[in-house]
């Protein structure tokens, strides 16, 4: 019996080792499989970005050369044969609607995807031939929709573009907060305090220089009262953010407020640059039909900026999670929220439509221009004010919340 027991024990140990080896091999193969699927998912983001970029280019072609490319389209039925606005506005809105339909369908079919082994993950990262057919159908359908409904979509697109701007602002402010926490955290304070101080100084110097330059270029005359108001109010917001950030109860430092100051100065500059060329104080040069190379380069940069803004906001789903502390990540989790990604791109389709027609459904947009006109100017100015308001509230809210909690604890102790 002892000999048999001694002979069985090595066999049992060998079996256990074989089982452990098989288990490790199975886990290893699963991890490799998840890693491959995750890479495909990450690469798919860029494919959707290229689709969005090409859609922007198509919308521009319909806006500037729509009557030459497809003259048989029923634009003239919308607002008369002699009114060329339809070639511009209607063409952009129809392309925008097609892009919106495609990404909305992608949102509806991927919004609850959680794991890499889900079928919807394969749909998001693959099946490109089927999605190409879906994309073509989505672009063709709007050209058979009556113009009255396209106009209604244009009104809805204003709202969708506004929601997109709010999401973009929140994403930018969260990035600024992360940047500040990274460089000015307690763990890195000794090693990176000098770098953070240098960057905050550089951002504030850039902000002040930007305000001075705008005064010289766009508000040098007393008749430019609106520009003077825009620039002066931006300077006031800059000072207010700095004072709040340095307040003893807030104590957030100068880095985040310096970055935010540069951002709102940039928004103010883009708003003034969007004023119509017919205005004496406008930053736009009045041109007669022919577009110079600087105009074309500016157009291309603006087009790429639209795509980058949509892409960066779409992959930033963690910013909009309500329960960040409770969220746990596993190996088979998707790398980013597919539903949120496609939702942002669908709103981005509305946003680029508004930029191409300058937020005005009934006006003619100059060739090789993006987001020029009084409507665009006021949208950007309100966007600037809203950004500063959100940032200052983000600074003040923790202090107010802490004060409220302390008052509540004192009242409980007294009782």
C-alpha cells in the first residue's frame, strides 16, 4: 500500500502541473486574442476619422461647386432657379444628414457594448464592406428628401452643434485639469514645480500678448466698439480666473488658469476673425472671387481642426462617466465607449454643417471659407464666455461643497 501511495503521488502532481500548464496556456491565448481585438478596435477609430474627413471634403465640394458637379439635383425647386444659396446650403445639409444617419445607426448598434468578445465589438471594428454599403445608402437617402425637411434638419443641426460644443468644452477643461494635476501634484511638486511655474508664466505672457495684439489689430479705432468690448471682457475674465485660482480657499495655482486664459484668448481671436469682411474692423480681408494661398491653407487647417476636435472628443468618454471611482477595468473590456464615440461623430456631422454655412441657413458663403459671419462670431463669443463660466464654477464648487459639509457637521454637533 505504501509503495502504491508513493507511486500515485508523483502522478497526481504531474496531473496538477499539466492542468496548470493548460490553464495558463488558455489564459495566454485568451489574452492574445483580446489584445488583437483591442488593436483592431483602436485602429477602427482612425478609419472612422478618415470617413468623417472625406465627408467634410464632400460637403465643401457641394457647397462651392455643387451646381457644377451635379446640376441635375432638385435645388431650384427649393428657393427658385436664380438663387444660388440652395447649391451651397442644401448641398451641405444633405451631406451632413447622410453622415449623421450613418453615425447614428452606428451609435444605436454599438451603444451598450462592454466586452471585446461581444458581437457588436466585431461590428464596430470590422465588417467594412457592409458598412461601406450602409454609408452609401446613408448619403443617397437625403438627396430624395424634400427640401422643407432638410431645412428642418438644419434647424435641429444648430442644437446638435451646440451640444457638440458643450461636450468639447468639458473635454478641454478636463484635459487642462489633468495637465495641472500632473505637473503640480504633491508627489511631483519638488521635481516639477519649476517646470509648472515656467509653463504658467509662458501661458500668461502669451495671453497678455494676445490681448495686446488684438487691441492693436482689431480695436485701434474708437468706432470698433464691439471689438473693444469683446477684447476687454476677455481681459476681465482672464483676471477673474487668476484671482479665483489664487484665492486661499481655492488655491489651484496659476498653471490651469494660465492655460485656460490662453484658450479663451484664442476663442476671442477666432470670433473676431469670423466677422464679415465687409466690416471695417474685421480681421477678414475682402477679396474679389480669387482666393490666395493663405486663404486655402487656412481652410485646410480649419478642416483638419474640425476632424481633430471631433476625434479627440469622441475618444474621451471617461470624462463623461458619472461613477469613475467604482469603474473597474478588465482585460476583456473595450478600450473606449463605442456608443459615445459614434454619438459625438453624429453631433460632429451637425457641427461641420453649421461651420460650412456659417450657422446661417439663408446666406451665401464665400468660397474657401469656414465659419465666417456674424452668427459665427456670436457663437464663438458665447462659447468663450461659457467656457470661462464652467471653469470658474469648477474652481469654486469644491470650496462651496466643503463649506456646506462643514456647516452641516457643526449644526449636527450643536443638536
